């Protein structure tokens, strides 16, 4: 016969099971599930860790996948621990890399860290009861060389070479620095310092996160679970999203650029974005897939743009996109530039070089990029494609100005 205590325990376990099933949705790998189920059934408030190294000044939609998951834990009442890896950035996470990362200065790391916190706040609940922000220089900055040697003793070279990327580099003769071997140990030590219950990361982080489990066990702590999310593919629909590949969308891209980049993804990729970025269920995806692919993609782009720039911005960018690509009209917000301000020297008898005017606008990376676009016929003046990189603007310059389109998304107006 069941006792009241047994019935209560069963009810608590059942409730914990429901909660855990929701929390692990869309995860690719989950180690330690039974341990977390037990902690939840006992009413434990979990400490959920996510570490980010400020190697660059902005976060991307790839980071959004794990930040969404961290927010889900917050909404369920658990504590998010965001670790800014200001110390580990000096080493560089070798995960998925075929070469050693460049070393950043302390000033670069600090500047990047500041922008990371601003961007993460667009997704996370920043209430101090729900979010704890730590920098791992807090503990690593105090370590002595003897402490570092003691930490190193907890890992063997053979174990480290079980990592796929290290194994490939070793087999190919590509150098691996000793300091890169230390990185998983440092990431694992973070877990010991903050006594995490779960560590979140991308699927390329599993080895590092499992090291954290081992170090916690060695320290006599309950072991953290490891919850790995899928890696988001980039704009090309093939490789993972990465600034190194140039196939990324940053959380701080302006509304126009964000909308346009989402619209550039392959049709098949948008369903991945719906699932991982907007966290749509299978049933919701089935309904969205009844739409025309272009309509579904515009809805995706408008929704993601609205998330970071507001509903009005999302709706505006959709309207502007439809004006340009559906109705073949010009955007309403084309920036205008005075040719006299861009190129203050007297106009040559044969007119200013188009390349010089566009370079002075600040819209392009270099003159070589402009010449390449012109050579490809991707630059239009008042709707007429140019294909001569040496093209010169008319002299005298028309009073009405000239509208320039470069590629699919860049518009500007040159004025007298």
C-alpha cells in the first residue's frame, strides 16, 4: 500500500519529468539527465552555466540558440550563470579550429566583453535573482604557477587527444600548443568555481563540458549535466555560422541588414531558424510550411528583426523589402550624400570617378570591392547597370542627383 510520502515522491518525480522534457527540447546531446531529474524532483533550483569568450565585439544568431535555452531555464525559475571568459580568451577556445587563435590585448577583450553583456541582455532576464554574471579572471587571476600545474595533473595527453579536432591536427602534423591543451581544463574549472548543475553549449563543446563533470567529481561536488544545442548553420546553409566564414547575422546588426541577411538564406535553412531561433514546435512548423516559401521567409525575417529592433522596425523592413523586390520601387529611406561634401576638390572636366564617390560614402570596405561589384554589373545608376570600373560621373552633375544601387541591399543617392 502506498504511503502519502510515496505518493508525494511520485508526484514530484512526474512533475520534474514534465519540466525536464520541456527544458531539454531541441537539445542535441544531454549527459546526466537522471541526475538532473533527481535534483528537480527534490525541488532543487538549478545553477545553469553558459560561458562565452569575448573574442570578437559581437554575438551572432549562433549564440542566440544557447541564449534562448538559458532564458528558458530562467523562465522555469532557475538561476543562469553567465561566465565572461576574459581570462580564457587569452588562450582561445580551440574547439573546431585547425590553427591556434590570435592573441587579443586586455583592452580588446574588455571592449568585447562590454558589448557581449549589452547584447546578451536582449535575450536574458537580467534580474539579479535570475542572472549571475561572473568573469573567470576572478579565480584564474589568483592562481599561482603551482596551482596551474596541479590543475594540469588532472588530465592526460591521451585523454586530450580523444578530442576530434586535436586528433586531426596531431595526425596532420599541425601544431597544437600546450596552452590549447589547458583550455578544456580551464573551462571545466569554471564549473567547479561556480558549482554548476548544468552547463549549456554548442555540440562542439561537449568534450570541454564533460571535463567539467570530471573536475567536479574530483573536487567532491555533484557533477554537472551537459546539455549541448545544435550548431546553427550560417547564411550559406552549409557551414556553421561563424564570423570567420562571413556567413553570420550579428545581434547588433541594424534592422535593414538583419532583415536582408535572413532573406538571403536558402529555403531549407529557414526551417532550422524557425526551430532553433524562434523555438517553433513541430506542429507550428507544419502550419508555417503551408505558406509560400517567400511568405514564410518574410515572416521569419520580420519576426527576428522585431525581436531585436521592435515590431515597428520588423514591419517597416518587410514593407521596404517588398517595395524593392516585389514592386521594383526604391526604398523610402535611401541616404543622400552631397558629391561636393564627399569629394570637395574641384570636379575634373571629365567628372569624378564613380569608385571614388562610392568609397567616400563609407558604405564599402574598399575601392577594390567597389571595382569588383561594378565589373560584375552589380552597381546600377538610376537603374542602369555599370560594368566599367573606370566609369566617371557626368559633368556637370545632374541637379536631381543619381540613385545608386550596389548589390541587392545597398542604396544611396548622390546629390550635387
